[in-house]
């Protein structure tokens, strides 16, 4: 016994002083992403694909009108990445130094269209047709906070139609609410993105708005300056430029 005890002490000392690293499980990182409502379905798919190669990254998505999301960031909301449906709100945050330097990039494009319920008797070929009495109420995103609404306003103002139609507008908090208004019959028609039609099986496109009548519909992404995980956040933003991500965006109608 007196020979065994010293041997055990030497063995324990050797193990305790070993230079072999102790394996640790990788820590999970969490990313909070605020994204425009029109990205709801595609971003869910994008995140699922991203996590296949990044299983230790937990992603939480928050959707809403770009203006509302930007205001939340201004008020200190814990957001790592902002995905906007226009440049206006991204410019606002950048001018206020709320975005991390050199992380901003454009990742998708869209088109503005007019929709109605399927099998509707309404016929619209141009914006001028909106002046017909049988049109009734028109759903449109609030131009002050919803990019789709602002694009529609630009197109109507460019065509000298905005003032004459204001009494017919029903303002929505985002494009998905516009879609709901038209699907339910609460409004006769509405302005949404071309990609939104794929999400609604009760509506159809009546007309596509000439892109020359409004600013280009481009989606920018950026890491916020207050991000707790800026490296992981920038990695995700870079992923949006990958061939894999581009393929997913195209499958949802973005270009």
C-alpha cells in the first residue's frame, strides 16, 4: 500500500500539469435582425440555410415597416443587423452614426404593382385608370414609414394623381396589411411589391408600375454600431451576397 499511494500522487500531479487543452463546447452567438415586412418569408428561408453551416448562431428576426424599425434602432433597441426596403431609412441611421462603418451593402431589388382580388371586374392598365369612379378605396402603406407606400406616392405625384386620390386611400402599417385589406375585400385595390403576390393566393396583379416614376426599389443591409456581435453580424450580411442567398431571393421573386 505504501508503494501504491506515492504512485497515485505522481499520476494525479502529471494529469493536473498536462499541457493538453481542455475541450470546450463552442459558445452560441445570438443575432437580432430587424427586417422589412416584405422580407418575411424569404428571410426565414435565408436564416434556416445560413444556420446549416453556422449551427452555433441563434438568429432572431423582427419584421415591420422600415421606418418603424429604424425608429426602434434610434431608440436603442438591441439590433445587430438592419434590412431596409429603401435607402431613405438606411441613410437616416447612417447620418446619425448608428451603423457600423463599411458594412452597408445592397442585396435585393423589387418592383411595385397594383393588385385586386382574383376574378375582380376592375381593369387597370395605367395609373390614370385609378381615376375611374368604380375603383373605390385604395390600400397603400403609410408613406411616412412604409417604403412601398412612399414609392407609390412618388409614382402618383409624378403622374399628377396623388392629390385627386387622397380621399380614397386606406393607409396600412406595412405591405402585408395592404395585402390583407385587398384579400378581405376591405379595399378594391392596393399597392404592394411584386413578391407579395406570391404570398397571397386570393389576389392578382393588375398592373406593374413604371420604374421611372419612383426611386429604384433596392434593399440595403448594414450592421448597427451598437451590435454585441459585430463580427458574426458582418458575416451574415456578407452571406446575403452569396450565390446561395441570391438563388433563394430569386426563388421568392426578388431580383
